[in-house]
C-alpha cells in the first residue's frame, strides 16, 4: 500500500504534475491540500479516468482539501467537529480497515497576529477531535501540510528561522501535543537523524531546491500499529523540480500489506 500527500498550491495548475505522478506511482491514497478551487470546478473527471474516487471541498481562492483513492471510502466527513469547522481544511475518509485524515493547518501569518493564535488553537482542536472520535488502537493515518517544522534538522537554517510561525517553541508545543495523542512521524521513523530532507522550497528564494534551502512541513503521521508496519517513506523532489511546480514536493509512505 502507498499513501501520498501533496500541497498542490492550486490543483488545476498542477494537473500536469499530479496526473503523471498517479500513473507512474499508483498510490492507493493521494491526499491534496490548497486545491484552491470551488467544488463545481474541481477536475474530478481527470482523477476518475485514472481509476480514482475523489472527495473534495474547497474555495476558488484559498485552502481546499481532497482525497483520491483507488477504493471508494465508506464514509467522508469534512471539517473539525466543533466550530468553526473549517471544512476546506480537513477531510476524513473511512475505509474498511483504515481511517485517513488529510489536514491543511493554518499557516499563521505572524506570531503577533490573531492568525497565529488561531493556528495554535487549530492544532489543539485537531487533537481534541482525535480524542473524541477515534482510538489510538485503530488503524489511522493523519497527513497533510501542517505548517510546522518540528525539529532543528527540519529547516535549512534553524538559527535564522527560529521565531517563524512554523518554527518556534509555541508551535512546537502545539504540534507535540497533537503527536502525543498516539501518533508516529513515519518519515522520521525511517530517517531518524537525517538532515537536509525537505518538502517545501520557497518560490521567493533563488534556486532554493538546488541550494537545498527548504523546510519539512508536510507530514505523514500514523497510530503506532500502522507506523510499525510501514516499510519506507520518501520525499519526491522531482515534483518540486518539474515545470511550473508547487512550492511543495510530494511525500509518500509504503506498507508491504494493505489496510484497504
């Protein structure tokens, strides 16, 4: 089984990357964030032509989440379980023996702005959602763009970047609180001390990929039983080096068996 996550930064602008990636890699589940398209304009037919069921919720300018899967989910829920639900930031798909949550966590703008407090609260609300609706012994995967680089090895220049809304003690605390529910970082399980592995490269930085000036803010998390059975996790930098790319790269994890 293969599960991938990708902040597409506009799905209609990245179909030239997404569709060939699906054809060549055949993931069982493909999670997307920042689709930036209203539901009536989502390119569902293109996914269906490749044999994928796709569930989505979005807006024409901001946010947006989607899950494409080879197996039809038996249940799909959008948003957190309290107000404001933010249905274009969280999607939950349930399959026979697996629950997948795909999240686009608020970026936060600036530590002195209300948006940062909202981000911290959002991460705490996501943990509450897990506590109230799921069990740690279930087969559950939570992935997406968390807008959090949780360790110093997850950014290219930790001294200079320290204090950013995605790299500071407050956001680390909120992220670790979420993880403490019973989740394992699949990438770090297979690459525990490996620096220089990033999923985000800023458009505004000259030759950011070539100089490896990135951040690891996209994650695949899983309950312990699911994490223990994973066989690998990789970042596909080719997706960031493609023509007209997103500022993020695809990250995917593998399992020898299937939970679907």
